[in-house]
């Protein structure tokens, strides 16, 4: 272990376990070597036969991340060790519960959320004592086979808001878009107040070809919301895996009226914060637009702006 990378297990029960780094073993638990799928986000590529022995690359998508790792618990007092081992198993809950890893380096703090794929494997990771009474050795292992709902490490989202200072319409050209410091495309989420009609940035960031817009220039593309009536403050997630446009109260009226016209582009990797234009009409003073951009990373450290 080193002083440059700290890794914690954050249990679904609120517990915290230092498993790697300068404080590893502080609670009598540490990570065994050779964990799997802790680092780069897994991906699969797609190819088609192109004649002869050749194949033509078609693209890739991120695959499910399925971390596999083992933790060791130990104490010279068998009663203390047994309680420690039991407490550790409670940190994982069952597959309905989620737990996290927290990684900290000079690059910042990142998290990876996951849940069990199957029940814990107890006392199977330390080969010489497999099948023996762990009380004889004062130690035992917990094998974890997990899967992530989304495969990327994540940090604290970037959030920016703007409010109409007066009148019923207006715009700002200095709305600070949070950008995307990581290597993974991210999809903005917006919260818009009503009544209002909003015009939001939907820039391509050079990704036109990836979205079937060959030869077009969408570097200044915008998106216009359906007119929102009073009481229709909306939450918008442009991620196609999560895509929704619902009112704060849960209604789908704005989505139905939008007629399938939706935000197109994610924010490209390694995009610095930048100014964009946000406009509103048919509103009241104080109408507010808020953007939230996740911070996704394919690794627990490095690879960012």
C-alpha cells in the first residue's frame, strides 16, 4: 500500500472501512491483491466483415462493470474477530442495497456505486485455510462479486443556475456551463421553472457524425422547450439511458407536448467550463434555469482536465 491512494468501502448501513492506503487496516479490514474491474471502465467494440479477412470497426459501447474483490478481517481475540467479520458483511446488505467505494488521491475524490450480484463468498479467498475453522487463525475473508448500475467512477457534479432578473423575457450570454473534465461523455440535467418557454444550449462539441448529422455544424445548436404553464416546473435528463422530462410533481404534460423534440448531444470528454447563452420568454421575474453535469471518470484517479 502507499500514501498516495486511499480507498474506503462505504457500506449500505452507513459504515466506513479503510481498505487500502495510509489508513488501511484501521478497522481490522484490508483489501486482498488482484481486485478485478476496479480501474478502467470496461468497453466492447463492434465490427462487421468487410471482405476477405478484413473487418471494419463500427464503434464501441461501455459494458457493465462487475467488480470482484476480497477483504480480510483479523484480530487476535476470536470474539472481536467474529463481531468484526459480521459487521463487515452487513456493509453489503443484499442485492436490493447499494454500497460504494471511495477513492482519494491528489486528483480528488471519486466514487463507484455497486450492488451484490450474488451472496458474499465467506472464507474462500485465503487458500491455506479454506474449509477450516477461521477461529483457529483469527482471520477470514469476504469475497465480493458485484455489479455497477453505471460503470464509471464519479465525482461531485458541476452545477450552474441563472435567474431572470426582471420582466417576462430575457437572456444571458455568460451562463457558465460546467463542462466535462473527464474522459467519458456526460449528459446534462436541467431544472426549469414555469411559466416560461426556455431556449437552452445543445452544442455538438464536434460529435455530429456520432449522432447521424454528417456534414452539419451543430456547434451553436439550441433546444426550445414547449411553453410551460404555471405549476409545470420540469426536471430534464438528456441521458438516453435515463431520458425523461417530468414536472416536479411527476406530470408528463410537457413531455407529451414536446412531440419527441429532445436534447441531442452529451458534453464531450475534456471540455473546459465555458459560457453559453440561455434565454427565456413568457416568464416572470425570478424564473430560473439550472444545469447539473455529472463528473464521470473511467478510473479512480488521473485522466482529467
